[in-house]
């Protein structure tokens, strides 16, 4: 490469980096405005408008916010639900994928194809029936409709089975059987550790999916103290807090900042999970 | 020994199928049944044949919701894919060797991780009329002389929702495109470089054709998700899709018919209408992408 093209490349690169930084700013500015405004009083925001400098009203805003709604409660609720969903869907999906990969039984192909077909069906299709069944069972206003259905996560089973077919050796299982290991022991001692990389990939998806789920908890939960965070955020919008912009921004910040912090530590895993999920398709 | 143990297969998959049958398949069948009734959530569901579907075909609210959903998704996807593709071109260019990919990927992905409810609330006040930050900034910079009531005008409201969606999803799409590109052998690019191919030639002749399966994945998942858009329009409006119904999407309409006015039978028909639309659009997409790839060979 001669000097001229090198120089040209350098100029092009600096233009591109500038654009990239601009895009980073666009990604972050709404969150930055949220944090700044969370520290300003309502009057300050109304009177002075836009500023990048934080104020001092964060404690007042916090008190106003907590008078109406305990967002931390919603936070804890969301965490409980998301953790339960993650554990249950990971364990039972691994069990199902193992069952499909290791054993040859009548109808296994038909059942797996059923899973594949229903994987394409949008989640909202059965919503009306789902609500009706939950009411019949008396499961409304409990976490059962949120926590139990993910035991049957079609995409996770599909993903884990694909993964198993590339790492599982039947000789390993045969050896364990000769040693007298029970089938469930084999699953727990050999199957689960083997699937672990794929399980953790899917676990991240399950957690994020549950954490962000809005329509389902909105439909099945009625008691404010049981609300998950997204539903509580929705309720915040219609409450008196909405009159106080500073408190409102603070409420949103409380729902956002812990996730942002967790993301800083976990971004590597999360991003490689998304990449793996797409390329495996 | 193996054949005797094969019955364990049923044991292993049993919990999945019990839950699957109870919480997924049965609700889908029950919803289908309700779509032929005038069920109101209480008492008996009177069978009314195809009345709900007939109503659906001529329901201007539903078709308006359909139009809004496609409108919002179209703009959203255009921007989302456009930005993600430009970023992918940039980072896959072997002459430029751009640094900081992992940082930029993470930074662009961040908005996607935030609960949509929080994003909706945040933009709801950022886009506020007299005291919204976005109007404050535009006024300070002198771009506008009067504050704009973004969420009260059908066009700006739809564009706002679409662009918020693009803002949330371009990082995700970028990650997926990069994952696809990293699967392409570097030999192709090296060879093209020796042959003196230009940046754009490399992208259009090597990267893009090899990226087709991934693009199809992005398109289909985005489409299925986009047709079900609910959280943003629900929380950016009064929950009914104002202004002038411009943010009334299909799932929002379904939700309101079921849980606001107790029209369960009709809501069930909307769910199946949405399903049929989703299947049609997915098939068209598959067909279009497939035909193109055959022609390109």
C-alpha cells in the first residue's frame, strides 16, 4: 500500500469513528437525560428545560415516588419470576432435549416436528384461551401463569437438541450404563455438564424474556403488590407521580440502572449468546 | 439393554409435553373455539358460526390497526436494518480494520436490554409537548419555533414509535449480522483484495450473498415480533391507540376487545386473523428470498 492510500484510509477511518461515536451518543443520551432529570425537581425541569448538569432534588424525588409506589417491590417480584423461569426452563428443556437425543422411541420424530411447527406460532395466538384456563384453575393473580408455561420452551429444546447432536457420544453413555449408573444419574452427571454452554446461552434469553414480558403479567396480575416491574411502570404512568417529572424520571431510572450495571459486567456473554442463537438456526 | 431403556425417552419428555399441552396447545384450541362464539368471559359461549370472522373482514378498526402495525414495522425495520448493515459493512472491511467492535456492539445493544415499559415511559416524557426534553433541545437549537406535540399527531406519533423501535433494535440486528459475517471465510476477502475489488464490490458480491440465510432470520423474526407490537403503543398512548387511532396496533386492538370490553369471542377471532396474516407474510418472505437466491446463482 502506498503512502497516499494510507493517508486516505486514515481520513476515512477518522470520519467513520466520529460517526460511530455519534451513534453511541444517540444510544446513550436518553438514559443520560433520564439520570440528570431524576436529580432535578419538577419546578426546575418545568422552568429551566434542558440541561446536562444534574440537580440536587434526588432525595425529594425518591420520597415522592415511594409515597405512591414501592418500585423495589416490583423489582424483587420481577427478579423472583425471572429467576424461577430461567431455572425451570433450563432444567426441563435440557431434560427434554436429552430425551429426544439419547433414546429412540416411537413417535419421537412426530413429537419433535410438532415442537418445530409450534415454535413458529406467535405467542399471542392462545392468549384468550390461556386467560380463560387460568381463571378456571384459579391461577389468576398468582405467578403460576408466568412461571410454569416456560417449562415447555420450544426454542430452547430445539437449540439444546441441535447442540447435543454435535457433542454427545453414545460410547460415553454406554460406559456409564455398564458402570451401573441410572438413566437420571447419567442425565445429571453427563448430560447437563455437556450441555452447559448451550444451557447458559438459553438461560440468558429466558431471563431477559421474562424480565421484559409485559402483556402476560398485565393480563393475569391484579394486586399491585404482586406487579412485576414492567406492569408497575405502566401503573406509574397513570398515577399521581406522573405530575412530578423529576420523580417520574427517577422511577424510570430505578427500573433501568441496575440492568445497565449488570450489562456492563455481562455484555460479553449476552452478545455471544445472541450471536450463537442466530448462527445456530 | 438399549431397547429396554428407550422407554426412558417418554419419561424425559413427559413434563415438557404435559405443560405444553396444558398451557400452549389447549389454549390455542380453546381460543379457536371461542372465535366461533359470542363469549363474553362469563356464562355460556353461544356458538355463532363465522360471524366474528365476517365482522373482522369488514371491521375498519381492525384494518386500520393492520395498516398501523405494518406502517410502524416498515419504518422501524428500514432504519434498523439500514443502520445495522452500514455498521456491518464498516466493521467487516478488511482494508480498514476498524477497532473497538466489542465496545460498539455492547453500546449499540444496550437499549434493547431495557424493559420496553421503561423505554415507553422514558420517551413518553422526553417527547412531551411543553416540557419534553426533545422539544427543549430543538427549541434551544432553533430548529423549531413552537413545541411539537409529537404523540398527538398521527404521523409524528407513528414515526416516533417506529424510530424508538429502530433505536432499540439496530444493535441487536448488527450483532446478528456480524455473527453471520464472522462465519464467512477470510479467504474470499483476501482473494478479492488481490484482484483489486473495491469496498462496495466486496460487500455486494461476497458478504451480502453469503449473508442471505442470516438476513432471512433477521427479517422473519423482526416481522413476527413487529406484527405483535403492543408495549410501546399501549404505554405511549391512553392504552387505546390515540391519537385518532394511529397507534392502534393489532395486538392492542385484541387486548382492548378482550380485557377492556369483554368481547372474548371477537378477540379470539382477531388472534386468528393476526395468525393468518403472520403466516402469509412469512411465506411471502420465504418465497421472495428463495426466488432471488435462485436467480442470483
